[in-house]
């Protein structure tokens, strides 16, 4: 265990006053220096409309309200502080509602003898923020064993849930075939089904894996189940991920989505501050084993640069030993605060992902997986065919060629 935390901080980029204020407010622990900086920024000519857009876009409006309301509420324009207060109350009630629903769903699964592990959402919020009202979440993430996927899917459908189809376009017959299939989950790259629960009141993501297969950063379900901890939610203990695995998962998801929201960085900051006795040797061992050392280090350095997250000397030694990490973080930070319409396209995302994989084998696997790994779009070509799954690896490139040829012919006409 590494207990000694250093306060070394890498110099930050030059940001606008609105982004600076957002960064200062997007944390639970505000030291005296940051508090004075907030007061100074408030006195400048801020574009409050832009600031509110940023807080909403980056899902940190709850932390923003808490800090502005605690530090200088009388200095904030009344319409702004009132809007923040209203959003805070609405989100707090929503989070409490979702937490209660989660506990009922856990009881439902337990009653049907389906082991379930909860991650992200309420358990992550409570474990690293200490307060369910300080982190925004809109869905519930449930992890089940591979052998229980069909049983868990049918249980949710029996409760009136409706499966969501937003990645592929299916007609009603194809949807019915998809829903009743006992093998289609093998083709779902994200390793999760999405359900509209209570007629769309919220979304449940039913996972049999916590990272997409194509991403080449495997966090195996069996291993997660062997390293669980518990968290108390509304006086009920539920199983969830350990802090070490949560950190790996947060860095992995942030990297996968090109750090599209500041809230992802906030989670890393809060996890480290809340868990000063993290087993860093274990974390690095697991990251290196999975080819995720760059993914882990870039997430940690990004948190330090943006939120001054204190990192142990061991982490700094690892960062300084890898010359590529600063460039990776620079690229991520450069895209973090762009306008939504200027977010990286799929080609930029592809090359960024290649950049964050330190092993050649993982780069090659990532490329191979994107090209050849079958998806539901391939499965739907022969949805009822009783053929080995491996044959779909041949069907996929043929289908992609057919689609490309069809588009070319359509443009020609």
C-alpha cells in the first residue's frame, strides 16, 4: 500500500475565466487558494450563459452549485444562483428516486436467484462523493454472469421493460427475433442491453462485461466478482466494485469516450481523495497485465492537471518513465472543452485509441476487432440461422463491402 500522497501539480493550459471557474467548482474539497481564486473569478466579467452551458455539458452542475452557494452566493447573479438551486434540488430528488429503484431491482434479482453487481450510478456516487446529491447519473448499471444473461433479460422484460434499439435500425419482426434470441448478446460489442424501465422513466443497462470487447482493455467479469466490496445505500448493503477496480474502470471509460465530460475526471479526483490507502502496486500490476498502463496514467495525469489531484510518488515515477503520456493528455485536454459540434469524429477517436495502447498486440487487436468482430448488424443478416458464431467473422467484412459498394452506386445515380 502507498500511503504517502504528494502534491506535485503539472502546469495547466490557459483557459477562459468560465472554464477556470468550472474547474475550481467541480470538486468536493476546496482549499483556501482555490476558494480565493473562485472569488476573484466571480469579480471578473464572466459570460454566465456560457458558464451554465459548460456546467450542464460536463455534468458538474451539482458540485458547481454546492461550492458557489457555500462560498459567495450573494455575488452570483440571482437568475443564475436560482437556476443552479432548482437544478440541484431536481437532481437530488432524481438521484434519491433512482437509488430506491435500484434497491428494489436488487431485491427482484435476488428473489429470482440472479447474482447482481452494481457499479457506477448510486454506489459509485456514495462511495467517492459521500453524498448521493453531488453527482449526476441518469441510468442504473447492473452486471450479471454470462450464464445469467438470458434469465436476467427475460426478468426485466417481464416487469414491462422495453429493450432499446438506438444503435441499429430494426423492423418489428427483427426486433422480436433480437429480443427472443439466446445468442445475440455474443454480437453486442458494448456487452450490455439497454432497457426503458417504467415506460422510459429511466434506463437500465444490463451488462455481462464492463468494457467493450473491441477496446482491448479487458476487465474480466469473473475477476470483478472475486474482488467485490459492499456499500451502504439507504441503510442497505449492496455489492459493488472495489476502489482499485473502480479506478481502472473510470480511466478505461474516460479513455474510450475521449474524456468527453469533465465529470469523468472529477470521479477520478474524488476516488483518489476518498481512498488515500489505495493499493497502487496492485493497480499498476492489473493495468500493465491488460495493456492499460497508458490508459491509467493518462487518466491520472489529466486529473492532476485539471483538478490538482494529489498523486503518490510511485505514480509520478511511472508518468515520468513514459514519454508518450504528456502528449496523450495534451490531446485529451485540447478536446475536452470544445463545443459539442466540434467533438472528435470517429477517425480522430480511432487514432487516439491507438495512441493510448502501449503494446503492439493491443493496437493490432483493436484494429482487427473493429474490422472483423461481428455486431448485431451482421447478426441480423442471418438472425435465425443455426450456424457457428465464428462464421459471422467472414460475413462481416463481406457485409461492409456490400454496404460500401451500395453507397457508391447510390451516389453514382
